[in-house]
C-alpha cells in the first residue's frame, strides 16, 4: 500500500523514483514494469516530518487550518473527527520514532493507520509547502500495521527506504 504526497491511498501500485520525483503506476492497468523492482510488505509513505524542527509558529499553523497534536494531547477521537491534524513526533529520526512508538504503544495501538500516517507525513508536508519551507525527499516503510483493519499495532515500526 502507498500513501502519496497528496494523501491518496494506492493499492497494487509501484513507485518509480527519479531525479524529478516519484511516479506512481497501477500494476494492473498501466502494464508498467520497472527495472530493479523491490517488493515491500507494509505501507510506503512520504517522510515523517517534525514540524517543531521548522521555524513555524502556532498562529501560522492555525492560520493555514491545521492543528498540532503531540504526545501530550493525542486522543483516538481526534483522528476520527478531523482530517487537518498534524501529529508531531518532534523528531525525524526513524530510530527515535520507533522508540517512541514502542514506549507509547498504548496511545497508538488501535489508531487508524492511514489517518495517523497522513497526520505524520502528508499534513506536515502540506503545511511546509504553504509556508514555503522545504523537507527532505525520502520514503518511509511502515511495517507491522494491521493492513486489513487499518490499525497501528504494538509491532508497528518505520524504516527509511
């Protein structure tokens, strides 16, 4: 499964990376084959972005219609009722994020994985675009999510691909 930069969910797709960015292809309808194909088990997303690392004040965040959620104010209801939520891990290091996921697994376990991943990746990226900030170009692989029920589990972890 792939979450694109604009938040679309793609199934049965592949990502072709080039110097110009990412191209997405449906493997059943595009009849597209890429050299050096690598298969991943999990959810591929844009990078996790720590908004706190950028010089953006809370007034600017609210002006653009976003809400920041951290460990102090996270609830499952937020992700069910608001699609403008940004979840800030306050770090972009995958090792630190995995430690936080493990340490705070009771907060994350059972959250809708797609909404949560969008809140960590797509929504902060949209805010950075609106405020003309830049972010690095990479992809994260979210392993250990419940793909059938779309839930974060106690086994969820991320890695850079």
